[in-house]
C-alpha cells in the first residue's frame, strides 16, 4: 500500500463521526429487513400505532401553512437545483473557452483581431449556449407530455394494463397484496392520480416546471456571458497590475541611478 493510500485511510478514520456509525447500523438493519419496532414487547401494535400517527400527520400536513413552511427553509432549499445546474454549465464553459480562443488568435500577432474575435465569441457563445439549454428543456417537456399522453390513452383503452403497472410498482416497494388491492381501489375514483403515480414512480419522470425552457435558456446564456466576461476582466486587471508594478519598479530604478550619478 502506498503512502497516499495509508494517508487517505487514516484521514477517513479520523473524519468518521458518531452519525456515520449510526448510519452504518441503520443500513445493516435495513439490509436485513428488520423493523424498528422489533425491540418492543408488541411490535405489531407499535407499528400499527406508528402507522396511524403517520396517517394523521399526513392529513394535517395538507392544511399546513405554506408561508410558515417557506420561512423554515434555508436559501439553498428554496433554490431550484436545475437552475444551479444550468449556472454551473454556463460558468464552466464561459471560464474555459476564452483561454483556447486567446491562445489560437494570439498567434496571428494582431491585437485588434484578438479583441474582435473575443467579443464575437462572447456574444455568439452566449446565444448558442442559451439555445442549447432551451432545446434541451423543450425536449424534456415534450418527452414528458408524450409519456403522459400515452398513459392516458392506455388507461381508457386498457385500464387493466395501467393497474398492473401500478401493482408492479407497489410489489417492488414491498407492499402486500391486500395493500395493493386497497390502493388501486382508492385510486379508481381518481384516475389522474393513478396516471401520475405510474409516471413518477414507474417511469421516474417529474413534470418540468412551468417556463422551464425560457429559464434554462436565460440562465445558461447569462452564466456563460458572465463567466467569460469575468475571465476576460481578470486578465485585463492582471495586465494593468503588471503595467503599474513594472512602471513603479522602473521609476524606482531610474530615481536610484539618478541620485547615485549626482
């Protein structure tokens, strides 16, 4: 084993906390399909009481004040992770492309061409990245709508098929046959919820947010523009600093020689 491997192993042991040990214990119990109510004298009664309490809490949560819920959340819990993903995509390209462009154009030996090419790439790159984000979000929305449409048509043509899909999902989750039968019976009066259940848990699709295409296009495009602009401004600022430091050093050397000669 190399020194790096030994160092990483020691670091992992030092970083291990009590919560990590508890998580490992819980994972072990879950892998053995052990219920958290097994330590009580009457585990079935304890589980039944816990289930009843969970149902009551779920009913109460429907009447929960959304404003209070929003106040309890932090900044990053309110922030859409898809928007953050678009920002990172735009910034990553905006911060890296100028290096390649500058290296290629600088070989021509013309400052005017480098500046003009950089500005043109700044605008065209922002537009192309924005259009790419728009088309990606639009394709995602179209795919979601097509799957919903297919499930709706299938529900009215062959309702037993979508019921079978829902039953298979519940079986994969470990539900009993009686629970599945009760679940399907409850959703028979709400076919829209049944379709949403199959779409979300069977196909793993989430309905895109309203206006997702425009938001993605603007976010990626503006992030690309800001990223490249920051990279360009950083080079410009460093260039000015170099000129100022060089001027001060040259002035100090000239002044020193002047006094020595006199």
